[in-house]
């Protein structure tokens, strides 16, 4: 299983472990993949990495809107419009990106720390894909 394949599955909001669907419940993930039974939250504090990814993505979105808005409208920059746009992006983007931040984190974490035999033995039906 390559890292890029896991990332591709994550971008499609599918299980990074097996590629199975139906892993979302609203904007959040279900606890376990219905296909391979991978338990997504592997330990306490697991989602801190997803929060970090979401924060980094919001910073990039903010900079794209702020710097892009300035560059496109220079020298008559509409500061009020850019302020409204950057506030809107900073408020909405974390909510919209939330599912991807989690699936991308699962993909990166699975590649860096594959499940141990103890972990897979404690999840009945778990299978490596
Ligand atoms: Zn799965």
C-alpha cells in the first residue's frame, strides 16, 4: 500500500486503509470503517493531527484570498472587501475542510505507523487492504 494511494482515498473521503465508502456521519467520520473495521481514532488525542492539518489549510486559504485579492486588485485594493472575504474564509473553511482533515490525517498516520498485531487483534474483522 503506497502513501499516495492512501492519500488519494482520503481525498475522495474513502477509508484510507481499504478504500471503502460510507465512512462519514454528517461532517464527521464514523468510529469504524464498515468495510475493513479499522477503528479510526487509534488512541486518545489521535485527532490532534487532523486539527493541525485543518489549521494549516485555513492559513493557506487565508493567504490565497488575502494575497491573491491584493495582487489582482493592486493598486486600488478594496480593503473592506478583502477583510470580509478573509473573515468568511477563516470562518467557513475549517468546517468545510473538516472531513478531509480527518481522512488525510488517517492516511498519513497509517503510513507512518501501521497497525500493530495487538491493535488488529483487538478489532474483530479487521483486515489489511
Ligand atoms: Zn476501511
